[in-house]
C-alpha cells in the first residue's frame, strides 16, 4: 500500500536528500520546495482516504505547520521529529493518530529502554511508531539517528523487531543511503523487512516509479507499505502520479 508524507523543513513542505540533512545548511540537497502549505497536502490525503501517512519535522521551525496539518486531517496521520516524553501527548491531542520516535530513545549510540518504556507508559504502545531508519554497513543495516548522521549499535534483524514490537504499534524505516535519490528502492532491505517485521511497517527511500510500489508489495509479502517522496508529481517529480498511487490502494483494498 502507498502511504503519504509531509516532510517539513523550516516550516515548508520539502523533499530533501536524506543523507544531506545536518545541523547547519552546508551540503543540504533539496529536491523540491512546495509553494503550497502543509494543510493543502493533509486535506488532499483526507479527501482520498489515505490514512497512516507521516508528518515529519526535519529540524526546528516546523511546529506551527505540523500542527496545522494535523488539525486539517485529525486522526489521519502520524507525527515525527523531536518527539519525546515531554511533548508526545500534546501531539496526540493536536490530532496525530500516532507519534513517531527515533533519536530520543537512543543515547550514546545505544537503545535506551528506560526512555522507551517511559514513553510507552505515558501514551501506550498502540499510539507509538518506532523509527528504525538505517544505513548499510557491510552486509548489515544499523539504525541511524540525529538526522541520520549518527550510527547506533542497533542492527536490524528478527531479534530487534521481536524485541521492539512489544513497545509499539508500527515501524517506520527510511533507507537513508537511497532516500531522496529516486534511483530505486533497496530491495534487499524491503525483502528482509517482509521477513523480519511482525507489525505494520512503512518503508521509505528511493522509490522512482509505480513499479516500485508493486515491487515493495511483492518483496514485502504484503506486510510492507511504501512512502514515495521526490518522484511523486505533487512533490515536483515526474516518475509517479499521485492519482495512480491512490488508484493502486483502491485496487488493493478491493482485492482484500
């Protein structure tokens, strides 16, 4: 299935090459900056019945736009970016169906189970999505945090997903090495996610055509959804029509 997204940077909807995002602007590579506000995209997704997409805050200065998007489509999207035990509840109250957590539950390159448990106790596992966006090191994939610049020691595999599935409702995984490049998905990772992940899982990174959506559905054994960013026509791309993604979802729903 196709899952939509709203990536926010400096208060605007943008598509950024994932590995180029840092604390300063040096080296930042941007594929697209929308003239339309985040609310326009949220209302579009609501109109077409697309649920479970994500609003991601890429750094500071995005809270107003994020809250406006969640208000425009209450209960329809997840919210990620800077989520912690202090603000998680407020994002749910603002209209997010779930919150996405990543960097806050990692400290010194390691998973902080105390922090994770604190968040679960606060909002419940059914409202939590764990972001395990990763980079490939050799033949393995390791979680990357801090705007995907810091590698952790957490290796993706069946044991990791079994452990963390006790603490969340879904997983979100960006393949950072191909994110925003529109050169095709990481099929090896998608296939592994279909095998390893016991919960709903959304993959993002590199999608360049509608065929990629079909491939993710096949390789992921129907267990892995796909987010398409820079290649999508509503984000200035020419590889995938948004309308075709909506139609794909409707066919899948009808078949099921």
